[in-house]
């Protein structure tokens, strides 16, 4: 293989000089000198050569700013390119998220890896295919229309001698704009797309050979740890360096309120960070968990926004026989990455390189460039896999920590956060509060619906980086957590609907995107409240939903999920609730979402038991029917859906960031528990493939119906309506005692 | 500096540590270049750092290097390679039982430890055997299927 592998590029490090005319990665690495990056490869996302290179041996390298954070993009994107290029996936290498090598066609997130990342690469590959066919036409002296590409060869459709694509283009540039009209392969003839091909990274992940950012090192590298204050807004008053004199070769780095240690030995850095005596000022600026609902409801509002305004719900409600209202709450939650954030930075006078598992290398480069005054052409940000991040965890902060420490130490520095850093300081998924009102008519149709949401407002600029603020360096203080206001309206026919957002100015803790931002909580409220209306109308929850739907794709997923679990039509709660004598109550729940109102169709059914004496919920079975348009890799897609279900069950059953007036207090896995193996349900997933439709993302959509399906099942089992996450045994038990 | 001798993946090694309380994890990762075991919490709560010591899964993030002296340590690397994976590793690959893969080391070591003691576990025994290992991506169903598959091999 003569292609440039990721590993070779990594080995070459920040000093890589890649010559695409020469091709050989080893040679490229050998040419490395200084920190200067001499990359002649195009990066403009309108150019074919920015996205791919066909090498002399017929192998292909893809370049993308979308990274595979464990979701399977690494195989799916290869499949999409392989289909167009007529080569096996094994011949494709991928470079992900390297500001010196990959075009910036968006960061990773919002389930855009396939619909944006993969689709862009596919279109570049389709354009390249046309060019290769033209080259082949010249070589084979036949019209391009009579040619195809099979197994890396341009061949006549009628059979006969072919020409290797590697020989036709062989490391030369295409020099073409991506043609948005270049025709794509006919889905009816897909040979690679739609196949459950194995992900290339799994064997290395299972044998300790996969290079995570946590595993990356450079010669002369120091290990760094940062000491965060005991209260979020505390100032550093004094440091007693004598307190760590017994630990070898440690250097303390203090920049205003930024306090860190570096040492050649990692354990020395860990111990020094733990044992270094520092005095901090008092600070008590948080509302504390108990005051959170009031903080949100009574806090200053930046603006009110009507997202949906149809008919006159207030008037309709006043004339409806049955009116209902309820408040739903979702707490602050942590990304809780299993491995704490980590980064390696090498700050040199002639250029800075940062290795990180950020989900947005280009965005991070722009931000670090602004903050540290390093020109973008002297700053290279390279993605390496980390622990799953599910959005903006502590990665960007760790990258800045590494830059600060490397700059101070004059050496490359690797910073890994400790567990309490990650749980305590990662930016959180925001708390959400929703008031719902609704009414149904005598036939059980929704006649009016109102949703009021309190959500933290977005303000322009990057999220403030912890170490940068501490070090007293000027930076933006933007705020945002993604598209958090979607899916706040019922996906069912209703003549009078209003959805209003009160965008609040303040959030107690720093926030960021956390998987399916906002939509999990919104869908929890909407689909639980739908269940409340169905129950009040005395109608089976599935029948109630179907009554308000005409879209055949919606109806299909709902029927599939219901069939898979053996759904028996009857209203909730279960008739056995009143008569049940034993400790174990059994029920089933249903939920449906049209993700982001216009994307995936997902329906979910769940069976639970609830232990009356303890309030413990056991999820027995989950069925999910999922329609995301064209399926690229069904096995990888299933893995995402299964993971979405389990992770969101964890969030719904267990997770709440706790904080007092000064700090986050849920700083390990005991105080911020997540779902464990004995709690895992049986999961059945049905994929509904739509080969002629565009592919949608699938890293998020199936998270959205989980909490409502769970809450609805608990209601079915017990008659208790749970409206606040997490559904801890204590909360369930207290609710059961009351009812 | 004090030296510590132990068996590592079937070979004798001798390493120095300035601190006898240094967790084995840092020794493996930084002195011996074995990156299979991962730092997850440093509190023995998540299992990402698991290694086998005398055949039994232990949390290397809290296992002092001095206690490793004279014992047989196996790491993920000792079980197999991408080209020649061990039985449990091969089952994990077959089931695609990883997403980010950061917990995978712990899952495979816990599974190996379980199968060493209970070669034919029930589904419940597998779930209990992995109860102390955390996976944040939610790959639980596949991990359990992989262990069941390995048990049949």
C-alpha cells in the first residue's frame, strides 16, 4: 500500500511535510523538519482534491473534517465513496479532522456525519468517477458512456480489457470542482452501500493497538495536570510549592488563577496536582440543585419566541370539555465521558500543534488562534480518537490547558483530566423546564395544545474555555447548546397549537451540546403529555397517536414497534394496577418522534416492571422501529440505535448533575451513576430502509423517544406519572406512597 | 530507584518506580508502552484500566506497583493481536461490540476473568460479571452477546 495512512501522518506529528506528488508516507515523514507545515494539498471544500486522492497503486485516501467518535462513520463514509469509485472499502484510507489536511466541511455533531460529511465525500467521489471514466475513455478508446469502474478498474460495460484507476490518475490532482450534478450510482445496483461491513477500527480497539489521544506521546513530552478551584469563581490566593517538594521533577505553572503542574513522569504530575497546597478565595454564586426550578422560572428572560402558532389554543382550551396541564423537568446532565478529556500540545515559536479528540478541529483552531494570538497557518489541530464525547465535553478545555502548559514549559505537554475534572467541569447539557397544556374532544382528538419552554439563550461567540479565563486571557463568552428548542410540538394533528420559548439569560453551569441537544427533554415532555391525553380520553396510546397521523412513514414505524413488542390495544394505566397485590408491577409504554420535526421517524415501545417497595424500575424489553432514509451500514446503524437507547435510559433513570452554592458535587461514578449491565434490557431494532431517499443521521434520533416510552410504561404499570428526570427509586417510591 | 520484577504477558520484566505506591496502570502505559489499559477514573469505579493479575481482573489504576512484584500480569495486548486475536477479542470483533472503545479493555479483561472461573456462564452471570464495568456509549447488549459467544468458542 502506497497510500498515506493515518498512522504515518501521526508519526510524522506536527512537523509533517506531505508531498502528494511523491506519495510515499514514509518519505513524507522523513522529510519532516521543524514545525513548519508545508501542505500543498487543496483544502477548499469545493475541490475534489480536497476530499480525496487516488494513489498510483489504486488505493484512495479520503479527507474529511467529520470525525468518527465511535459511531461508525469510518466505515460508512468509506462505503459511500467505495460505491461511487468502484473500489473495495479495504483500499480506502481516511484522514479525519486535521486542519492541515482535511477540508472544513463542518464539525462533527447534530447527526451530520452522514447527511453532510458522507454526502459531500460521496459527491466528490462521484465527480472523480466521471473524470476517471473520461480518462479511461481516452486510454481504452471507447466512449465513457460504455464504461464502468469495477474493482478499481475502468472497464467496458460489455467486458474486455480495463485500465487501473491508479494508473489513470495516480497521485496527480483531478483539478476539478465538486460537481453537485455528477450522477450517483443507482441505488438498485448498490454493491457496498447497505451492507453490514465491519468497522476497521474495532480489531485495534479490542487488542490495545488503537491510538487514542490518551495514548499519544512525543519525544521530551511532559505530563500535565490542572488544579481547578474548589469553587467555580474562586481566585487563587497563594500556592505552597514546598508542599510537593518530595515529588520528583515537578514544575508548578501559575498564570493568574490558572494552576497546573508538569512533570516528565505522569504519576508525579498526578500526585503533585493532588498534594499541592493552594489557597483560594470563597465563592458562592450558584443557585444549588434545590433552587434550580425557581432559578429557571424566575430568571431574567432574554426574549420570548413563538416557534409554532396555529389557530387559537387559548380560546380552544377554554371551550374544551377536558383540559390538562403539566410541568416537565429535565436536569443538567454531564457528557460523563468514560475517559477524561485529554490533549497533547506542542507550542513552538515556528508553529503550534494540538492533538485532541475535539469534535470540531477547525472550530477549535479558529478559537485557539484568536485566544493565543497564533496565526491559523501556524496552528495545526489534529483529531485523534478519544473516549466517546457525545458533544462538547471537556476536550476543548483540555486542549487549551495543554497549550497553556506547553507554552509555559517550552516542551510538548500531554494533559489528561482526572475523573473529578471531567464530571465537575465538562460543560453540561442544559436543564430544561416545560409547561404543557392541552385539551381533547369527546372523540379523543387533540383540539388544543400549548408548550411553554424555558431554555438558556444562545449568545454569539465561542463558549469560554476554562483555563483561558483562569489565566486572565481575553476571550469570547458565548453560550449555546445546539438546536435545543426542536420537537416541542406534538407530531400529531391538532388545529390549535402554540409553542413558546422563554430564552433565559442565565444558566448556573457552563453548557454545551449534549447528544440530541434539547430534543430528548422536549420529546419526553411532549410524548408523556400525549400519553396523559390518551389516558384521559380512555384510548389506547398507540391508537391515539395513529389517529393524529397521516404520513405513511410515521404510521409504519409506529406499527412496527408495536407489533414487535406484541402490543395489546387498551388504555393506560393497566387494569391490573388497582388489583395488583404483589411487589412487582408490570406495564408497557409507547413513544414516537419525527426527529427535528423533519428528519428520522422513530417509534419505541418498552416493557417495564416497577418494584413497589423500593421504587426501582427494571426495563425488560425495548423495541424500536427506525426510518432514517437510505441505510448505509445496517449493523453500524443498529449499534448506534442500541447505544442511543441504553445511554438515554441511563440519563432518564439515573443522571442529574448535583451542585451546591460553590461547585459541582457529583464528581465521580458513585455520585453520578450511570446504567450498569444488570439493568440492561433486551433490545430489538427494526430498520426501515429507503434506498431512493437521502440518508439522514442516526446518532441522535433514537435517543428522543426513550424517556417518554419509559415514563409512559411506568404510568401504565403503576398509575404514577413521572414528570421529572431522573426516575430514581427514591422519587418513584415517594410518588407511589403519595398515590 | 527501587526495582520491581513481575511476569508480563508471559515474559519477565523489571521496572523501576520512584514511588512503590505508583499504580500499575501508569507503569504499564508509560514505562512499558502498553496502552490497552486505560485511565478512566483512578478510583476503581469504571473498570477501563483492568488487567489480569494471576488470572483475575484487577483495577490497575489503584493497584500499587509493589504489589505486582512476583505476580503474573496479563494485559489486553497479551491476549492477542488484530491479526491473531484471542477468543474473547475475536468475539468482540465479531459482534462489533465497541463504539468509542475506551471501555473495551476493561470489558474484555472482565470477561476473560469471568470465563476463567465460569467457562459456561448464563446471561445473568455475564451481566453480573460485568456489573462493575461501565460503558458510556451504551454498547451493553453487544458486549454481553460477545461474552456469550466467547463462552461457546
